[in-house]
C-alpha cells in the first residue's frame, strides 16, 4: 500500500469525525440551550406528576 493511499484512507476515515466536530462547535450554544430546556421540561413534568399524585391521594382519602 502506498503512502498516498494510506493518506487518502486516513482522510476518508477522519472527514466525518472532523465535520461532526465542526457542527458541534458551531452549534454548541444551541445544543446547550436545548439541554437546558429539556432539563426544565423534566423539572416541570416532575412537579406536575407530584401535584397529580397528591390530588389523587387526597381524593382517595375523601
């Protein structure tokens, strides 16, 4: 195998990784904002579930 072919194979292998890395870095703030929104969504869902459970428990006692 020639050095040129080895270099070509490395380029083929590394290109998707490099592109993905560029996408992640260029959209880092968007990804961070989305993660924060998902965290907030989870907290809201947990609060709602807790409230619904307490309502259910109070109705069962009545």
